[in-house]
C-alpha cells in the first residue's frame, strides 16, 4: 500500500504556521517568564575596525593559533617585516596594548609585531612558528611569565597535528558561525549556555588583540607571586636564546603583572643575567586586574608606558631605531 500526501501544499502551510507559532510562543515566554530571561541574550555581532582584523574567539574555538601556525592571511608576511616581535602569553596583549605600540612605532621608526598567544602558551609553540616562517626580528620582547616552561597547550598540540586543509575548515566554520549566530539567536531562544557579548579580534598587520566588551572588574593587583626559581626554567630559556642567537636576534625579558603571578621583577632580572640578556621590568604602583587574570585597560596602558619609556632609552632599541 503506497502512502502519499493528497494536498502537499496544505501540509507545508500547516508546518510553516506551526513553526511560526512556536517561534512567537518562545519569544513571549522568554520575556514573560523570569527564569527564561537568559535565553533572550543574542550572540554578539562582530564588528571589525577594517579588513585587516580577523575574528579570534567568542564562545567557540580560539582561532589565532590556527591562523598563525598555518600561515593564513597576511600575518606572517607582517611578522617577517617586523623589527621587534613581542612573545608571551595573553597577558602581553593586555600589558602591551596596540595603541601604545603604534605610537611607539611612529616615534622610533620601527615595526612591532605581537605574537603573544592565549592559554599560557610557553616557548615551544611560538618558537616553531618562528622556525617555520623563518622569522628574523632584530629584537624580541619576552614576557617571562611561564614562557620558558616545557610543554605546550592542548590547543597548540591539536593545531600542530591538524592538516592545513582541516585547519582552514575549522577557521572558516567558526567565522561563518560568528556571522550566523547573531541572526539565529535573535529568532530562536537559546536555552543552553547563553552567548557571550565579549569577543576578541586580532590584527593581521601588527598581531595585537582587540578585546571587545571585555569583563572589567577592577580588582587590585595582589603582588603575591607563585614559587618561581630560575633553575626551573633556565634549560628552556637557554634553548630559546640559542635559537635567537642563530637568527641574530637580541632578547629583552620583562614580567607583566597578572593573577596568579608567575614571575617577579627580581627573578626576571636574575634570569636575564643568567642568559646574558637585558631585562626591563617596571612595576607601577596601584595596578588593577580587569578580568581575574589580565591588567585592566588603564593599568595596561600605564605598564606599557613605563616599559616603552625604558625601552626607548635602551641600547637594544638605539641599535635598530630609524629615528
């Protein structure tokens, strides 16, 4: 016995009406029932300053590991042209923010590329990027905050093992999701984890992050470092320095405050002496943490100003500055 719809148009119309009723009922429910209020939060609409910026993260996969390691876009071309590369974890992005670095570039006639990465990424993953793309900056600024520890993040291992075509698929799927989700969450209530309003962009021109609607709690920075000994990180630091020496690259160490604090000015200076490199470690008073880990924007600007003022007077910069 064969079944078929005698009037398929009526069935389709019935489905569309039912679907519309469900949407309207859901929209009413999330506005009337307090317990469902979180479901009416829309995903953030990603707004780019210009075409040189790309989406890094919101609620899904963090993409800049993929973009930088696999050389998507123009980031690695910009990194090759840089006189100075900044290395370290995400605290470097908040402690040496873009606006301060851009002023410094213009004042001294140098190009700075920010290669700071999230997930407390240690030296092995960025060092592989440096080797892969044969980066030869004249100077690297390294945040010693956990940078010379051995190992890498779970994401770094995954990115390293992912074929380039699959990495490209991951990037473009997440980019597509960032475009679709604001429209989707405007129509369909989201009863799972509500989307974040904050997100991060990254510049393919100079590598700096641009956090948007980032949490801002302004809690005082507590100068209570975790136990940290030079001997624990010296082997990794020596391997890193040997590679920089082969590339004709000088090193300046710093320590950017954050919570928890994995470096101190005194130990950073001690590590620099052991490596026979320079250290610039300003420690402005009354700094504040914005999101539980990173400096708040105002404190980041204060730290950057203090650091860059000392960098401007350093022999390492005078050897490469064009102005």
